């Protein structure tokens, strides 16, 4: 990593630590939600986050952003890389046919979907991005869904990793970059 990349990563980490808004008991009692909206609203912070995530897979053909904050990240990273971007959606948001993957969250269960046709993922080198890594269910579901569709998931990247929840252990077979671990 060059000097500028290290500097951008430092700026990104500082912005995340300084601007993240913490919300207790959301979306369910006992959950502490990390809201990165203030980080993304800060021009320097957002730019630094995009630049730092781009370093996770500079040779990706496609960036897959997970619904919904991953869409913001995925678009910015794809523009930097000159690659395509794919929205990995929550269930029921895409017309059929879809490919889907159900998974467990720390407070329930959910399902992710991608289009079942119209996008050839066979052999595409994909970077999967999301805002926060908690238990790892969402990232693993997205990566496995893309792999099942024929993609080569080369890396996962998140802005913030909640280390105490053990998500890194769950995503073990995929290379993972997190800008800030707490």
C-alpha cells in the first residue's frame, strides 16, 4: 500500500471513529446499532472510506453492495475501480426470477436476492461491500449467493467491524478488510 492509501485509510478510520452515531436498543432491545450516515454525509470522510475500501480488491470486475448502505459504498468503489456495480437486495424488492439466500441475524432472520437473469456473473471477480460486520450472516449470505451464481468472490470489505460479535470467524473462507475494528 502506498503512502497516499495509508493516509486515506487513516483519514477514513478517524472519520468512522469520530462521526459514527450509536443507537442503543435498535432495531431490537439489546442491540447497539452503528449508524454510519454521519460518516457518509461528511465529504472528506466518505471520500476516504471509498478510497480505502477500493484497496481491498483493486482488480475487481464488479462491486456488490448489500442493501442498503452497501449500495452507497458499492457505487463509489465501482466508480473508483472503473467496474460495474450490483445491488444485493432484501427479499421482495426485485422482479422474478431471482436467486436468493436466507440467513440469520443477531436479532432474527432475513433473505438476500440478486437478479436470476440478465447479469452474467460467471467468472466475474467480485468485491462485496457493506457498512458493518456484526455476526457475519449478511456478508456470508451475499458472498455465498454470488458464488452460487458463478462469481468469484475475491474479497469482502466493511467500514466497521464489531469484533466482539465474531463475524470475522464466520466469513473465514473469504478475504476480509475492515477499516475500523471495535
